[in-house]
């Protein structure tokens, strides 16, 4: 048992077992009649360790490793924890779970009645459609989340896997109300026109009471509450009605068409994740639910919050190490977490080691996995511009249909000043992945960075219609409005999502009212923070200084920091706010310091600004000068 098997209650997902709902972070158990009981920290750890085993025997050594950190403990400690759990099993567990002692071997947890999943105490079996209506719509998400993250014990392998060569996917309403029925009809039509989840890999039908049983079943529920439309989309195992994945949507009542489109794209993305899981041999139910949750969420959540999905994917590969789809997502999340830590100026020694270790493990499992090379991009030293572009070119030749490759190219090209090509690569990624708000959001951001603000604004308006309420949309809104749009919108997002730091409000105030007093106030704050070696602060500060025409201060910052730090954020040097800075010959001095000038000379691929009319110097001549 590895260190990753040690149980940290703060990071354990909620789950159900028998008639109990288990909330590890709160050390709380809830019975299906609403009874609640708080248990001791160690007792909760033992319950989780036994449930993780999925019906197999857990040895005493395994229990001490996961629950007592491997320390030597007496038999009494384990017996006390088990005795407490047995009392709970007979009490609020209502006899639905049992803990068995296997003499001289270990312990096993069994559960009775696990064929029925529950949401807020309501059984969801085969007739889930008629019962779903009775669940308060505002409560479905909380209950479904517990089921989605379920790591239940004793469940057989998912019946969907291997049942048919081409799975049957059905769509139906969860109740007879007109809004739910209309949403189901619309989803059936739209899913039938979306080839992104793989033409020929599944068969779509309308759910009917009779006829062949589907492998997967989408159920929709919709209500109008005042000025708001609320809907729930659930993906069920067609064999037994168990929830595999769930999502809630809230839209203004006058935007019903946008809501329906969002539901259909999200359903298609979840279906794609399910088909991918099936094609790789499948997963037990608890892990499948976890994979679908993390997989479907990655395209919607903010890039600032990758930890939750990373925890899910790591839990899967720890226990199902040959499941390549989870490795693919974990590597992408590892790279994002590593990049965020670099930008925040944190020590990344452990994160770098983790990323390298994960790359090596993934290479053993799936040596041709595209995400391995994408993760390697994150580990390249920041001055290795040519190597990064060469690696991206290799990826494009290998998988030109993958949007992740085009996003990687967009990032890499922006680091060497080829901004218009960068935006074009991001556009290509958005075209290849129309189901992803993250892909569209990245295109919007790269458009703004390349100076195409009008196009960026139009695409942002489209994203706001399609992807209302997603973290990826908030990222795009903030990135756009921070520098190119309405500072008041950026300010509201700063408060809501915690973007930037304590200098963000003075900056936004200076944008709203660029008076000398407001700008001077911002400059004083930035000067006090100058000694901090944080890439995020440096990036924002340099752009703010450039925007307010403080060119000398920009160069003070750029020449104050070590070359490798500046190289890490070379992409900001080519954004619209630094146009005046690039017209100063000192800019090429910075380019020589961080190896960009050498790259331009060797490759012959010059940045966009070198072709701007009226540039007061010759790029080739300045790039050829020695470093100073």
C-alpha cells in the first residue's frame, strides 16, 4: 500500500453505502430516514478503507497503513473502531451493511441493498424517471454529486462494458411535464446531429417503456421558477438505473434556446467520456462515476481550479493503473498545476518530480499517449523556444485532429511573438472541440492578446450565450474585461472568483478613471511589490505599466528580474499594452537577455511586431548585437 492510500478525510469524496450516506470531511453519517451521527476520525478512516476494498478482505497491515500511517497499534485500537462501526451498521445503517472478521486474515465489509442508489433518501432504480420529479430540483445536484463520487464496496463490474459492440443510447424525460418532455425531445434531436462523440460508435434512440434495454440512458427534468429556468440532466446505466453522471443548469427564463443548446453540448461531452471509458475496457461503477465527473468537468471548470479533477484522476490510476484515459487527463492536469505554481512563485520541486514520475508511469502503460509529450512541454526550460516548437510540430504531425495540440501551439507561438498565428491555432482548437467552453474561451483570450479585440468581443458574446455559469467562461470574461473591456465586469469577477491580488482594485480603478492620482497610487503599490519574484505579479505589473505609458518603469522591471524569470513570461511582451515598449530599442536588449533574439536569428521566424510600419529600428540588426 502506497502513501497515496493513506486516508485524508479532508480530500475524500462523499459516497453512499447500503442505506448510509457518508460525508468523510464532516465525519458524518446519514441514514435513509434522515438520522445523523458524527463518528470519530479513526472510525471514519476505517470505514473508508473497508469500502474502498469493494468487497475484498482488508488485512490488519493494510488498515494500520491507511488509517494509522503505518504505526504499530494494538489489536484493541482496531477492535474498538470495528465495534463502533458494527453498532452503526445495526443502528442508522438498518442492517444494510455488515463487517465480517476473517480469522487470522483480516476484515471485509459487505452491503445489502446496494442495487439501489439513492438521492436524498429516494431510491433510483429502474423507475427512476417517475420518481425523479419528487426530488426538489435545488437538491438534486448535492445528492447526485455524492453518487457521482461514489467509491462503493462490493459492486460488480459495470454491466454496460462489453454488452454490445455498439452501445445503445436512449434519451427520455424524467417526468411527464411539458418542459421536461420538450427538453428531452430537443436533446434527442441535437445529439443525433453531433458527430464529435464518434460517428458509428453508438446508436441513439428515444426512451420507451418497452423494447430493447439501452446501455446508457439520459434523463432530463426541467422547471420554470420565476425568472429562472432550471434543468437537470442525468446519465444512467440502462441496465439498473444507477446514476453515472449528473449536471444541473440554471438560465434566465428568456434564454430557453441557449439552455437547450448548453444541455445538448454537455450531454455529448459526457457521452464522449463514457464511450472512451468503455473503449478502454471499462471501470467498476464507483471509479466510472468518478472518471465521468472529472472528464466532463475539465472542459468547463476554471483553469485556476484543477485540483478537484486531479484528485479524481489520481485516485483512479492509483487503483486502476492500466486505465489510459485517466492517465491522459491526469497528465494535463499535472501540467496546469505545475504551471500555476510557477506563475505564483512557489517552490515547484515536488510538483516537477510528480509530473516526471507520472510521465514515466504513463509511458509504461500507454507509450503512445499524446499527453505524454504535451506534459513534457511543461518541463522544458523557458529559453528552449526552438525545442518547444519542434515538439509541437511533432505532435501536429502525429495528431492534427486533437485540439490540445493546437492549444499547445498557440501557447508556444505566443512565447516567441507570433501572435496572429497563435490566435489562428487557438481558433483551430475551438473548431475541433465545439463541445468545450474551455477551447472557445482560449480562442477569445488569444484573439485579445493578438490585438483582435472586436473579434474577441463577438466570440465572448457567443460564449456567454452558450456556456452560461461555467468556470471556463469566467476565465475568458475576466481576461477580456481586465484589459480590453469593461473594468466593472472584471471587478465583479475579481470579487467572485478571487482573481489577481490586492493590487487589482487600484488597477481597475485607474482604468475606470485614468487620473494622475489613480495611476500614481497604482505605481506606488507596484513599486512596493517589486521585490516579489512572482511571475503572475510581474506579468500583470508590466502590462499595467505599459498601458499607462510608463515605459521606463517597464524596463526597470524587465531588467530587474533574472533572465530565466522573464523568459517564463515572454508571451506577455507581445500583447497590445506593450506596443509602445516594443518600439523602444531597449526591448531588443530584453530579447537578447532571454534568448529570444538568438532564436529569431537562427530560425528566421521573426515576431509580428518586426513587420509593423514605422518601427524605429531594424529587428535583425538589433537582434545580432551582443548581450549587454
